[in-house]
C-alpha cells in the first residue's frame, strides 16, 4: 500500500511539474508576444515617440484610469511647459561663447590673457579653434581623411586648454611669491610622511633653466611645482592642487586626439615635443584670419558645434576600416537584417596573449627599425622624415618602449602604475585618478552646491563615461563587455546603479594589447553636438604580464574623464600560469575526458571565466548605450554576488518593480504608511520591500504625481527598461535564475537586438549642467549664487 501511494504521489508530482512548466512557458510566450507588440512603437534608434502616447484629452484627469494617468504625466514631462522638467531635456544648449579677440592675441598693444596672472579655460574656445584648424589642415593635407596620412596633421597641445586648471588662479593672483602656497603647505594634513619627499619643489627655489624646461609662461607657475604623486592621504583641496600643478607642468601630452561623430571619427596627431597653449601658438591668429575678423576690440562668437558641422561638410569623418574590424563587430552590429544575429563569437586565440607573443612583437619592432636604418644608411640623401627613417607610428613606438620596459620586471617586482587621489575622510579617493582629480563626486568645492545637485552631477559623469567608451570602442572595433557591478546593475533594469560609482569592463587579453598598440595615450572627445567630454586612454605598461601581481597593478587600462578624474577600469581576461579555483575542477576533468583544450581565463584581479561563459557575447544595452554582456550571465553574477540578483534593498536604495528603477528610500517610502514598514520607529527593509513589490497601479500613479525627480527618471528610462525586461525573457528562464545560452534560432530575440542603437544621451552634458542649468534652475529656497561659466 505504501509503495503504491509513493508511486502515485511521484507520478502526480511529475504531472504537476510539467503542467507548471507548460504554464510558465505559456505565460512567457504571452509576455514576449505582448512586449514585442509594444516594442514596435520604438523607432530605429530605440526612443519612444512621446507624442504617440495616448490618453483621452477630453476627459478630466481624475476620471482617467491609472494607465492613462501615467501616460498623461509622461506627456507632461515631454511637453515640459514652463521648463519645469528641464532635467529631461538632454540636448546640448550652451554652445556659443563671446570673446574679445584682442584678449587672446600676442600683441604689444593689449594687456591680454598672455600676460595676466591667471589661467583661462573654456572648452568652447578650445574646441572651436581646434576644429577650425583641423578642417583647414585636413582639407589641405589629408582631404580624404586616410589613416596612413594622419602624421601630416600635427597640432600643438597644452593641458591648460583642455582641463580646467583655474583652481590654481587663487595662488597665481598673489603678487608676492613669498606669500604664495608652497610645498610645505601641500605636505600638511597628510596621514603620514611621503616616501617621495622630492615630489614637489617651490617655484621660487627653481633656477631659470628649470622653470624654462616646464614650457609654461612664468606668470602661470604657482608657488609649488608637483612632479609626481606623493602617494599619501590628504585633504580634498591639497589633492586638487597637487594634480592640477602636475598637469600644468609635468604631465606628458596625449599622442593623438580622436573626435567622435555620428558618422565616424577624426584622428589628429599631437606635437609631443613641445607644450603650447592656443594663445602661445598660431592657432587663434589663424582662426581670426580665416574668419576675416577686422575689429579685434569688438566681440565675436565662437561655436564648436558649428565648427564641427563645417568640418563634416568639408572632410568626411573616417568610418571603421575593415583591417581594424578584426572580429567583424561593426559589420555584425550595423547589418540591415533585423532578424540577423548580433551575437559575437570570439576565437580562443583572442585570450591567448602571453609571453611568447610579447617576445615576438619586440622582435618584429626591432626588425622594422633595423631595416629602416639599413635603408637609410644606404641612401644618405634620403630626408630624415621619410617613411624609412620613421618606420613606426608614434603609438607603435610607445607600445614598443612599453614592451621592452615591462620585460625588465616580473609580477613580483613591477612598480605601481596607477596613482589615486587618496583622501582623508569618508570619501577615501580610491575612485579618482590623482592627476585629473577635481574634487570627490560628493565634494562641495564651493557653498553653491546642494546634495541633490551633487547626485545629479555624479549620474551625468558616470553615464557619459560609459556612453563614450562604448561609442569609441564601436567606432574602432575594440571588443569589450560590461563586468562586475555594471553587469549586476544591467541584470536588474538595464541601467546603471544610482549608488555605485565603479564602472568595470573586461576584454580579451589580445584585444587589450591591441588597444595599447593603437590607442594608448589617446584623448577621446565626445560628439561635440552632445557635450564637451574628454577622456584619456591610459594603458598600464604591465599589461603584458598576465599573472596576479604581487601588489597593485590589478587594473590593465583606464578610460579617464579628464574633467573629473573618474574612470572606467579595464581588465584583460586571458591565459595565465595561475592555478584555477576548485569550482572549475569538474570543468577541467570534463575537458580532459573529451580530449578538448581547457579554455580557462583570468584577469589580474583573480576573476576566472571559461570561454563558454564568455562567448558568444550578447549584444545588449545599458542606460541606452549598446554594449556586450557575457554569454552565461547568471553563473558569473552568482559566483561574484551571492545575493546580488535576489536582494531588493541595498545601501538605502530599493528596487521598485513597477517602475523598474532603484530609488532612494526618501523617494519611495513616503507613499506608504510609516507604521507599515517600521518597528518601534525604525525602518525594517524587509517590510518595505514587501510593500514595494506589491505596489498597485494607484500607488505608482501617486508616486509619479508627488515626486518630480522620480517622474523625470521614469520618463528618461522607461523605454530602455521595457526593452530590457523583454530581453531577459530570452536570455534567462522563467525564474530569471538560469541563463539560456543557445539563442541561435531565436529570430524574435535577434529582431529585438536590432533595436539596440545609440540614441540621445540619457543625461545632460556635464558642461551645461555645472555652469549653466544647475544655476538657472536652482531651488528658490537655496537662494545662493552659482559659479560663473569658465
């Protein structure tokens, strides 16, 4: 009797499991069908046309259904009457700059910026003048914008034109050098004595030869000259001035500048032998002459957006050349077939960059140099700048030097490459590159900032960082994918976490080497019609070491926002000599049993991945930016974050499913009764989570009605989070706990990914926000005066 009962129970269990699975599949198919229908309303750049949102306009608001009220509220943000929802408009607006030409020309008749004891900075001035010069020189020397002729156009460069160093002006305006800040002042407030006591030298103690070697006008040299990082914790102000002094006097220039556009790029070489500001060179006088400016004492208007459009009309931007699209990424993602796969398969060789390839590259570089020397010696009449005497491009020469230098060290003794702005206080500075540090993300450089404004600034910086890396990578055929925190954030809603300031990406180790070879020390400029962001690609000299370093150097490269010092961490993933962790023993045994190669990879931070967990890379998007994610996503996340895909609460933020957003507790909890989520007056996150997960349509409307900040965020993101919710139904099973790794025949999925194209920026331009709109729309109760434009 007991056996019969057990059999019946077992059969019933199987039956109900199958029924449950069938019902889950039906629900999933129904959801996919519904969301695909919705997604047809999304245009080809992935943006919903807000004018098509339907609600009965002849009906009083109170008589509308909840869904109709949401549509009404979204449309209200779209129309933006009285500019109430100004943060939702991310179009660059303040592109024009008026100046008096005589202030910027080297003449004996005027007391101009050349002789004033202060640094001038405005990115509109820099970009307008440079783009004008680039148009003229390209038209004359490289009208087809061919990469083999890049060296024909070479422009001067000084960091004071490209980064805001005006924080030094307070010291520069002190007329008597003995009253200026000095190195002793910089050494105050540190947590310990520096190991590098010569990191700074007082300018008053420097010889004329030393000052001249800085290539900085003497009236612009502050009382202290910093030549390296002291690598000690200090205050925000001291750290700011250390980095800006170093940039002004010692930081090497980038090798080239890449300007991003919607149609391709412009790449310009920099004269790295000398530092020259725009006003110390002939760039501005050329600009004045070409624009036929006669009256130098009357205002003229500069507009970099106009200069870019003129450049686009005159010389075509450069599309990605086939020889650099080695994995056919650009070809695959830009295909016209909406049902074609945009997944990217990479060969195992992409992860096999090791010592033998390092030695091979060094040998090839030496052969090229020796061949060029031999040919030059055989023809003494050959000009010194011929292709034979200069066989390596400047990027290749830099790469060659890095290869040779790295060979002098092992993982045990390699010196620290990246230096950070380590700070005293709650923000320890471990997220800022010391040279470009411009104050912590939540640091108030003056009293005009509010906490809310600092939070918005932080979002702008991080969103633009991510956007411009992947735009650059797409334009240049560089393969990378989001990892760690951004990948976990992507899992939830296809956006960046509002509480995480780390951005991490990974790439194959051979691809990392290719990035260093062609683009190390390249300045990337975002599309001028979207903003004035500037980002430096800085690859560690020790990327050629693939084992775990003894200390530091876990990061291989950085994409640095030179306006703020924030950055993206880039790590290469590949073969190494380390022992894989125990959880990969089954994988190793299975591969051995099948006689297949073991393709296990690691980055230098000890994150392990198998080839199968990475490829094919899935074409996706985060915060409206097309990106790649690994193939087997969930095991990767579960291994790194045990509760990461389950917890609806973190660091005072709650995930709100009905909005598909992480919201700060202050923005979500007030719509509930306090007694429902507290115990003895203390918030109980578990109670709050249950309330949030069961929010009704009316609750959603009430939240959007009473909180403009949340309404704007929902307006900006709902089109992307809707697509991501649909995407997850293809990439994961019904429980969202297991990856689906074979999507080769899923035409609906491929049709969905065809919609992942770059659209308008999700956030405002940093320049617009800091210098103009933050001040214009400042809360009345603050009643403080904001900073003037630079």
